[in-house]
C-alpha cells in the first residue's frame, strides 16, 4: 500500500490587493469607503492627505507641535463625515473645510496665546535663497501684529476669506456660524485692519510701494 | 494661494471698498508670502491604520443594521423574478459623456457573485466600484444583490434575481425595474431634479424618500396580468402613476397594481376622474376600492401604523403564501436585509403636528397650539422636533401668563 505523500500547494491569497488612488475617481473612492471597503484606505489617504496637510499647515503654522495630531484627526473626521458629503463640491473643498474647522476649534480650545497669529511664517530649515526678503518679512510680521489686536472672529473671517480663499458659506461652516454673521465679521474685520494699518505710516507706505511695484 | 488651490471665492457682495484698501493689500501680501508645507509625511502608515479602524466600524454598523432589518424582513414583502430579455434593446446604449460628479452612479456594494452588467449588449460581471452609465443594465443573481450609490447619498439596492436598467442620469434620474425588487433610499433632490423608477405597468416618482418597489409575473389572484408591481413607502412620499392614474403614497402605505380582471377599465377611469391627485388619502374612493389595493397604515400613532402594515399582510393570504418560499429560502444575511423594507418613519407625522401647532398659534388659537405641541411631546419625546416643540410651548405659556 503506497504511502500518501503530503503535497504543498501554493494558493492565491484571498486578500485582494489595495487599490491605488490613480485607479479610482472621487466618486468611487467615496462609495467604497461608505460601503466599508478598507482596501481603499491608502488610496483615500494619498488623495486627501495633501489637502489636509496643506490646510493645517497654513492655518496652524509650520512649527506647531500639534500638526501631525491634527492631520490625523482631520483624516478621521473626513472619513466619519462622508455620509454628509453630497458631491456638491469637490472632495478637496470638503476635506479642506473640515480640516479648517478642526484647526479653528483646536486653536480656540488651547487658548489665544498660541494662535494662528503667532505662527512662524518662515521655517527655520528653509534655504536662505528661498526666504522672503527681510523687508517683506518685517512687513508680514507687522501685519500679523495688527491682526492679533483684532477680535478673534473678525481676524479669522479676514484670514480665511481674503488670505486663504474660503467662501462665506465655507467660513460659516468652519466657524459654526451663519453666512450673514461671517459676512459681517469679514467686513468689520477688513475695516478694522485698514484702520490699524492707516495709523501705522511705515507699514501703509510699504504696502503702497509694493502695490506700485507690482 | 487659496485653500485646495482651486479658486478664489466669488462673493461679489463682500468685495473690498475704499475703506479697507490697506486690508486688501495686507491680504495680498500674506497670501503671497505663504510657504508650502515643508514637513515630511512620516505618519502615513499610522494614519491609514487608524482610518482602517473607522472603516471597519462603518462596516460593523452596516451589519448590525442589516441584522435588525433581516428580522423585520421575515414579516415583510417581496419579490420575484421576471426578466424579459428583449428589453435591453430599448435601452440607450450611448454612454453619457463624462457625467458630473453628483451624477456618478457607482457600484457601492455587492453580495454573492452572480451580479452582471449589461452594457452595449455585452454581458460581464458587475465590477466592484464600477461606474455605471445611462443605458447600462444590472442583473442580480439568485443569491446576490447589488447596491448602487450616488455621491449625494442616494442608494439603490437590487435584491436577488432583479434586473434594473439605467435610463437617465441627468437632472432626471430614471430607472426601469424589469424584474425583482429594488429598495431606494433617495436623498433630498435639488431644484429641477427628479427621481423616477418605472416598472412594466407603472411609474414611481419620488422626492427624498425611502421606498421599495417590486415586480412579479402573473399571480394566482390576477392570472391574466403580465406583471404586478408593489410599492411600499417607508419615509417621505411617492407618486405612483399607472394606467393614466396618479396615486400619492405616504409612509406606511403599500400600492399594488390593480388587477384588470377585478376592475373594468371604464370604472377605473371614472374613479380616477373623481379622485384626482392625492386619491390615496383616507376615505378616498381609491382607498375604499379593494381592486385598487392601496393598503394604508393608520395615520397615527406609529405603533398602530406598523400594526396596520402587518394587518395588510394578514388580509392578503394569497400574497403571504406566495412570498413564503422566498422568506424561507436560505440567503445571506445581507441579502435578506436588502429585501426588507425600512421601518415606517414618523418624521412626516411629527412635522405635521408641529406645523399644525404653529398654524394654530399664528391664528391666535393658543390652546389648540398647546394641545398639538403636548401631543407631539408626549408621543415623540425624543424626536428631532421635541426641543423646538418645548421651546415653542414655553413661549406660548409665557405669553399667556403675561396676558
């Protein structure tokens, strides 16, 4: 009686390979995540993380210790909010708005002494050739000094709208207020900043000279 | 530099003025001096691992909901097969060119392995996460189901042995259910948008609702009819058009194609003329006509409404026996879930009560308004309108005291 010889057989893994962000458009990415398909986690990260990182960096500053934590929290929050995403704006806009909202709430929570307004505009490790001219850097710091004197909500409305390009609807969502209130804060913030700079002849002259040059 | 690098906002009404010229110049300076994010992305794997937990949580929630719905399914309606192969030729084979993001229809979820996509007369397995276009048809196998999703949250679940053709994905989203059962969860539609499901003998139009529609062949109770459609509304409202008649269904109501044998066409037309739109209301000619077969839940309360739905099943023994083999057939839990109609929603009733109360208040009928609000708070103490109802009640009472 022949002894049966055990055979070793190589079988294909049942785990399908992860999907890449290049192979999926936004609609399919969102649908996959809504259905609980974890294969697209990496693709979703690669698709949205750059927007999230950019948003957090711009609003929080480059040297902030909370940067990585906020990016992770923002990514999770975007995932959790996917059921509310109706495709009426791009995934970039959705991710950016949620990230900005998180940064807004985070800064309010941790207090006014460490805020968006005290951020480091030029990273320490930036090559000297890429750094802005000293005069421009001084002007930026002067502007930030004035913005720091403004009421928090008006300063946020001004920075989000005029510097970062968010719409009023998005600002309302980020700051948890109405569009009308966001508009009011923006208009008042602009007027207030204008007054501060008008009373600072050096800065006002510098800004006018810059405008003439451009 | 703008967020997402997409565009500057176009809020024309907040454009700068002479009073904020320096603010505009400062904004320009700050925008130009922003630096790109210099940090290295060293936490990718850790973040993806955290995200996987969230995604797994979503999947678990779906199964929990599925299990609960499957229990409901045992007592509920449903479906069948009738698959006229020739209908593919009627579909528009032209694929829509580059649909807008909100019009993209994606295969969100599949169970089983028998789902097929028919595109341009070619049949292939339904691709997971595939994008569907107008003209495509989806067929589910005997042990499989498919969920199709729009980015706005609208979901269509095709039960086993179903066949769905996608006719239009523009402002009007039109589907043809050629066989089987379709459960639709339709997100609120925008202005000018329509959502229509047609069956061989009727047309169902919705505006933000949860409903299921099924098509079956000749039944023992109506042997000469080539098909019978059944529509059940869980939430919102739908218009059902069939044989030149339109019927409005509200949550808890079931509509079944009238059997031609039981009802002469002339009689049907005469009744349609009497009833008009909204004839499905309590006491309407259609509701009283057994051949029309609109089964209504009682208006309130919700518990009674659910009982009424069950009673409908009991009063239609032929239908219960017809569906019994399907209910008894072994099927994956998720497919059972997809064939179950969602529980009846009480949102419309809560809205009605609150609206009635506010109307009474505006008319100066404060006591009536308080009665309506008390009714709402008693029956839906934790409902979404309870907080508003309490606030309004307090306001009315305060006003009464001050008077």
